[in-house]
């Protein structure tokens, strides 16, 4: 079991599709090599960025298997698998398969249709799923903007502390810095807290954060590594400027349609992952040309992944 805390950048890979919208698993070895080349220390697969909610059970297994074959013997790379959230039985089945495949971490997020009424109910879900893969590290994925599970994570930690042996931490994709710091400090910093908002990385570093999971690390890891290095040497002006570059880059996601725009950034670094599945909207060919013009204004080539 993964027992050490995770540090560095964990990319949340896009699931690659072909021109027909089917899995393009042949791209994953190239994808993995690119992340390694850019000093990314892990991958969080089948998450929000990876369209896990739009994949069938069989497709999730196929994606997981493709990544696990590449990473199982790579002790310097952490493979994290989002099991899902809405279907508890399916999450348990995927957890067992993930443990068998040698995935380092399994993760679960709050059910978003039949929502848990309170933290106690959410903790019960975590117990059921984590126990299905008792030899694999378990992380809760907190992203209330998508799930509606807007609970204080410090309350979840208090609820599960000492009950789930393989509960190791939380992927925290929310802007509540008070709650995040309380979780970070809870029980003498027992649990691993992974920051999930790329545009706020600098603020998380100030609180003592060491590991982060994000979509823009797929195509702009050098920018964030430079930001971390600037912060570590006390150059806050440089770190501030680099965070603003990150914000300017992320602003284009909103301008051109949201999460699907990340795959357009991937095209610009030479990895065509296809488009997003419905109901997500993809940009038109005309919009893509305008997008490329805006990206050039950011000097993207100076800090993008190679």
C-alpha cells in the first residue's frame, strides 16, 4: 500500500478518444511518456477531466488497465483511479479490479443523484468502498461544485478517523481555505491533502501544501514547477507572476466553453485526445482558430509541456 504522502504534480489525464468517440488506448503510452518527461509524478485517471462519468464500466476498466500496465513497476509515479460516486456497488467492483491491477490509489466522490444527507452517510459510503480494496490507499475526492456534496471535510476526517485503515487523504477541489487548513493540520497532519484548484496553487503552497492534482498539469507542468521553485526560494514576486500566467491560461477555458477546451490545449502540444462526449460542448473549427490566436498571446510555447 502507498503509505507516504504524495508530493509534486499529479496530472488528471484526458481520456483519449478517436474520431468516432471511442477509446483510443494506443495514445496512452505516449501520454504517460510525455508526463514523465515533464516531471509530473502521477496521474489521476477517470476523474472529471478524464470524463469518468461519461465512460461505461468496461471502458473505465480498459483505461485503468492501460495505465496500470505502464505504471505498475514505476515507483516514482503514482497512479490514482477515480471509481465514481453515484453507484456504490460499481465503485466496489472497480476498487477490487484496481487493487488486482496494482493501482496505487482508489478514489471516490460524493454521490450526486441520491445525495448523502449528512457527513455520517458520506462516511458510511467511504467505509463500504474502501473496504473493497483494503490493501490500496483510499482518497476522498471533494468537488462540491459538481457533486453538490458541500460538506466540511474536517467533519469527514473526524468521522472516519481510525475507522478506515486505508483512508490516506483528500483530493480537495474547492476554495474553502479555512476548511483545507483545518484538514491539513488535523491529528498532527495525519492525512494527505492534495490541492485541486490549479489557479489557486500559490495560496495552497502558503498553507503548507506539497501535492496537487490538476488538469492543466497535462499541458503546462513546467509553469507550475517553476512556480513551486520560485515559492520555495522565497521569490514571491516571481511566484505571483507565474500564478497570474496560470490564471490567464485558465481564463481561456471559460472563454471557449469550459472543461473541453483542455483537449484543445493538448492538440497544441501534439497529443490529440479527440473531443468530449455529450453533454459537454466542444468548440467549433472556427473557434479553435480564434483560441489558437489567444493562446499565442500567452506565450504558451514558453511554458507548455514538451
